[in-house]
C-alpha cells in the first residue's frame, strides 16, 4: 500500500517543520506551492517535499489542489490532503491500513477545527481518498469527489485525528461572492459565506445567506429523498445546524429568547437524531424558565450517544447538557 500526502502552500515557513513531522509514515509528501515569498519553498526542498510552483489567477482552491493531485504518481493507492497548519495524530498510518480494503474509496477522519479551544469542536472530514478516479470541486471549501460527482463509499475512522492549528483569520468572502454570482443555484457557498459574515458580526447578512442555503438544501433533499437516504439524512443535519446558526445571529441582534425559540424547535424537527439541536433547545427553555421542557429536551439530547455523520459541538458533548438536566430537575422539585 502506497500512501501520499498531497497539499498546497503559500507563505507557510512557520509550519513546514511540524507538518513534515506529522506526516511521518507517508511514502510521499508532495506540496505544490502557489506563490510563497518567504522560506516555504526552501524548507520544502530541504525535506524533499517540494512538488513545484503554480501561480493561479484568479485563485481557486479546487484548481490548485487538482494541480497538486496531478503530481502524485498513478501507482499510489491513497491520497491524504491536510494543510500545512494541520497535524495528523501518531499512529495514523497503522489505523488507515487496518480500515482500508479493496472496496474503500473515502475515509472520514475526525477533525478538530480549533485545537487551541478548551472544548474543541469536531467534525468528520473526508480528505483521505483513493488515488484513481478522484477530483477536487468548489473554488472555496473544496472537496474531493469521484470525477463524475457520484457519492463515494465512505468509512468512518475516529482513530485518525487531524488537529487544526491555524493562526489568524482567513477571509474567503470575495471568493464566495464570485462563486455565488456565477452559480447562484449552488447551495454550499451560501452557508460558507454566512459563516464568513458571522466572523465579522454581520448578523443580518449571515441570516439571509443561511435562509437561502436552507431553501436550496430542501429542494436538493426532495430530489434525493428516495434515491440516497444517507445524503438526505446528512443534509437534514446540516439544515438543523444552520437553524442553530440563525438563532445565534438573532440573539446577537437582540431578539428575545421567546422569539428565537421557534427557530430551535425547527432545528430539532429537521434532525431529531442529532444531539446539538436538543441541547440548544433545552438551554432556551431553561432561559425561559420552563424547566419541565428544559429537562425533557436535555434528557432527549443526552440519550443520543453517537454523533453519527455530523459535526460535534464540544459544549453539547461535555458536562453542560447534564448540568441543564440536573438544574432543571431541581427547579421542578
């Protein structure tokens, strides 16, 4: 089994050494530089990880990663794509070899998006895939899919963990504006741009984009409901999380808990198998001093022990839900 690390870089000299150490065990580390002006290229060459340089104008992440993928010889079996500010956990190769088989196409690993956070949120990421037949799609928040865009076979492996150690903020709003202008029917750019608006406290613009995402996602789900139940379930979870984001935006805008409550009820209705909506709804009921409802929602959420295919909000999987449950119970007594 031959495994390659494939990624892109730009002005990442501060990350190169630790990135290379993290990739220990790979048969090839291949980094395509997209225009560094610091010592990134020099350091990559030192570690035999430099795959060349490509200046892409206007820049698109999918185009850059596809050019990087072309640098991987076709006799490789598996490609792992992590950025230079991300780190693979020790033992990743052994775990990958255990789960990979002749039918494997994509491996979902556990991704911690902000490792500096005391209660880091996590989610599944699917950037481990077979070398042949794959291509990157989307100019921003790009994803690797089968070239015909059909759904790949996915396997979850929570023993492979990637930690994100990004310093500073990245701003993708301009790129997303261009994508939406050219393809307004694509749903994912709206949720991505909504999160960019949230970073800047542009709450009303975020709500508009989240509403548009939910509208387009619902249309997409209706088309696939009887064709791909996994896809339908996954998108229902994404809509539930988007309702939570809308509730968060409205709280920042000064809406009362009573006005925000129906939004969180919609979140639980979208995906009752997900813990997060129940816990945030329990919190809202508690704030409204409806302790029986808070207790019921917290208990329902706590009964969900597996986050399934969705992201995991650290707060909802720590001690907080049990605290709401306990405090609500004591208030009822």
